[in-house]
């Protein structure tokens, strides 16, 4: 199970995604933990069992147990936060001061470098379509010293993994 398996299983209409997967898996813009944590968190965010299984197997070879769990934690907590923060935005200024009232301790203590967890959270927030969350996480990672190129690399991974999950689903249903 691996990115190679995922690529070989993609249909011809997803050729660009295959090429993007290849180049992103070899990226030097991010360190190994950032790269594979981003792949894993975004794969989890797609809710595609196939994509998650293939990426998770390979990510285990590159991530510590703590980083592996933190990447999955980023996907999970953003699944909650992105919905809640988007709802606050939809509901307008009357809800700005309403207390969130949800536990999110993993953000303060993710078990990995703050910048890495925030990078993964930004990538997942991008998939989940939360503009405010994406911008807020980008602000944190930039303050933590990551570059806009590193942030964009995570966005490219998120976009590619989302496209791969869609292609897998399309291919399974035609």
C-alpha cells in the first residue's frame, strides 16, 4: 500500500493527478514530517477509505507514532472546527461573541512542533472550505517561521489529494 499503488489505480482521466502525486511526494519544500503529515491529514480529510489506507501505510514509514497521531488529530479536530467556525461566519456578527464551547486541547498540545500541526490544520481547512480557518492557520505558521512557499506546498498537497479522492470515487461509480 502506497502512493505508487494509489497512482497505478487511478484512471486515465486522472493523469494530471498521478503526475502531481509523483512530484509532491518528492517535494523538498517541506521536511519529511511536514510532508507526510500533510499527506496523511489531507487523506483523512477526504473521507476516502482507499486514499487514506494507501497514504497511511506509506506515512507510517516516514512519521513517528506521535506525528502520525497528530496528523490524524489535525484532520479530526478541523472536521469539527471548520464546521463550527463556518457556521459562525454564516450566522453573522450576532454570533461573533458566542463562546465556542467545544474542547480542542490537541491544538495546544499536539505532540509535535506547533508549526507542523498548524500546517496540517491549514491544509485540512483548505479541503473543508473554511476560509477563516485557512487564513488563521496560515497566519500562525508564518509567525512560526514557515514560508509562503511551504504553506503553498501544503495547499498543493491538499488540492491533489482531494482530486485523487474524487477520481477514485468517480472511477468506482462509472
